[in-house]
């Protein structure tokens, strides 16, 4: 999971960064709205899974940043973390398209729970897109370009794990744990068999997407554009 922290308070940014990094979350930071927009423009679409956003910052406020994102059609999940604690501020933030609103000082454990809840809610209802692949999580359907890809439940979960890694290598142990709920490699070829089937279906048209890194694991090819 990759999170962008946008706040003009350097100490507060550092506290959030350390707390989330300790949980295995990858974080990047920006000190204001302008810096956040510049960073977002430098990263590929979908690079960040969520933004933690302050409201009162020099230059562009958190209100301004979220408005610009939504106007551009960017539906990245956003949680406000603000010193503004009146109900009207929370209503405004949610009305602009924020997924949640927390007030400072924030309890780190509560923040983690809210963050996970927002991502679960988003992932359960929104199609997941990666290049020409689209995964309908509600109906568990997959298309590549205009072509439907008929996957078994296990193949769907395997592809979903690879897509969510966004090109990162997922080890055999991780795939067995996340897809088959196995805490160890039983020594069977169950993973290899399913990878083979998945490749035949997903890679039937177009360039190969399911790639193997010998001795490391599998990953999905970087998408073009």
C-alpha cells in the first residue's frame, strides 16, 4: 500500500510516516497542496492508494487540492486529518469527495483502522484497472481490453494479488499465503499449475502480462501509457 501524506507540519508528517512505515505501508510526503500536485504529476496514475490530507496549508488548501483532483476525475481515496473540528468542516470535506475526516490530535491506531476501512470499502465497489486489464471486484469478472477473460475463483484471486502489487514481485510464499491460505510451501505444483492456466487465459491476446522472476516470484508487467 502506498500513501501520500500532505501536511505543512513537518513533525506531524514525520509521526505519520514512521507509524505507517512500521506497518509496512510505503509513504511519501508533501508539505503543501502545490508540492502534492507536483508529486502526483511525476508518479504514474494509480501509484498512490490513498492520500492523508491536511486542510489549512500555505497556498493551496486541502479543500483546493481535493477539488482539483475530483474535477480532473481522480477518485483516489482521501482522508482529511485537520485541526478544524467543527461539524461544518467535516460536512464540507465529505461534500468535496473525501472518504473520511479525522481531527487532530489523531490516534494512530484509529487512523490505521480508518485507512483500512476506506480501502476495503473502495476496493469492494470500484473496478480495479491496471493498463488494459479491468477487474470487477463485485461481480468477479475480468476483461483485457474489449475481451472477457473467464477465470476460476482461484485464478481471479491470484491475478488480483499480482495486480494489487502494481508490478512488484510477489514471492511464492506470499501467493500461497494470500491465495491458498498456506503458511508454508507444501511442495506441490499447485501454484505453477494455476499460473500456467492464468497465463493461457490472460495472455491469450496481447503481450505477456504474467511474468516470472526466477528464484524470486511472479509479477505483472508494467502497463503502457
